[in-house]
C-alpha cells in the first residue's frame, strides 16, 4: 500500500514539473570550456536567396567563395559555461597538420535573438545575420586563424533576460579553455575581435583578465548610458521585442542604474584595459555613434595604453564597404603582437 501511495505521489508531482526537454541539459559535472557536442554547420544559403541587405553586405564572389570553400570545417559547438550548455561557432582547418594555429575569439553584437550567430533556421537578413557572420569569419580563418565565437547563454525561456555585459561575459572567458583543449590551437597566440555590443564584451573580458595578446573592436559601445540616450528608439531600458529591458533585468535599477552602466562602459575604466586594442569605426555609423570610439581612444591615450584608431569616412556599422582594409588592419594588428601564422 505504501509503495503504491508513493508511486501515485510521484506521478502527481510529475504532472506539475516542466518537461525535461524544455530545460537546458545539465552540465554540473563538466568543467567550464569543455566541448560537449560538435555538428556541421548548415550550408550557407545561396546569394540569390539573400535579401537586399545581405546582397549589399557582400559582393557575390566573396560570399560564394565562403559558401563553397572546402578547406575549413564550419561547426556548431556546444560547450560548458557555469554549468550551462552554451552554443557557439568553430571554424577550423580540415587538415591542421602538425602546426599550432593562432585563434580569434569573436564576440557578436545584438542581444537575445537579435544578432544570433548560430543558425536559427530563419532566412538570412538584417536581423538574422548568421550566414553573413560566418562568411565574414571565414575570411579571417582563410588568413591563417582558427575562429571561435559564443552565442551567449540566453536562449528559449531566458532569451529576453540578456544582462548585456553581465554574467554572460563568463561565456566569452570560458571559450579560452575550450580553445586550449584543441591540440591544433596555439594557446600562446589567442586574439579577440568584437563587433558592436561584442566590442563592449571584449573590453569586459579584458577587464576580467582574458589571456589574449591583442584585441580589435568594430563599432564598439564604450559608454552604454550615452549610447542608450543616443538611440531611444531601441527602448533598451524598458524593453523591446528582443530584450525585457535593463530596468527589468538589472537588480534594483532605480538605485543602481548608474553603477551598472559604468561597470559595462570601458571609457570609465580605461586604466584596466591592459591589452593592445585596435579601434575601428565609421564616421557615419548610424547604430553606434563614432563619438564612442573617439572618447575611448582619448581615455586610452590619457592612461598611456597601447591602441590604434582608424575612422572610416563613410561606411555601415560593421564596415562592409571597407572589408578588405578592415580585415588587413585586424590581421596586421594581431600579427604585430605575436608570431605570424606559418
């Protein structure tokens, strides 16, 4: 009788518990950075299927080269970070040989599902740029680097709870042990590249001591409060379609907002940026004002830090019109602070 009662109670409880498939897989026994799964990336969509934004972002020949190349494996990975499974991207040579390859950690922009780097099955467009990011990062791999990127931990039930420079910085830091577990990666030649919000993430990872030789940022946010004030239409404070809003996510926003903004804004702690940084920005950037780059360069100059600044006269947010020069500067900057790829 007692056994039957216990069984009945168990069945009753199970009816009120969430379905196991809705919860992230447990990784409590796995160390941070352990690669949990690897699978091939879906083939990039054809150039003809891209919308006007996508076709304007890439010349046909450049995009089709990335789409049809056979020298690199493009992989979706899942790795452990703070006992959570986090998805990401890995681009590696199919035949790495005996050499040790330098690696670039790429930090994506956007928040929540906006700007997601892993394939979502949605058409490639201005708000779902996954295929464009992969093609861009292939060009860096082609120059002699392994490339890895995190999609950050926010997904499914937590997708709109993005702290925007909070606990998910750990997901960037935990890519380091993931890279070090790959026998074809040179752990002494790690570099970091951040775009937009990913630029802020790069500065935060540097502040936390990430062991990279150099970093580069494109259209980076360096003063979050000034940026939010300059872009009220995004409604990042009270929430939009992609995020619940800083006021609803950051603890005790009414009293702690200033401290939270400053903690995410590298312009206020340039003294802690102890990695050489290349700052790239467009004078006509409509997403992140160029003043964010200028003020950061001024702060780094005042603190005697190693940096370089390049402002393009006219271009979009990720500098697509100056892609060749942009990538050349990034690669030269990284090679300047480490041995060149062999």
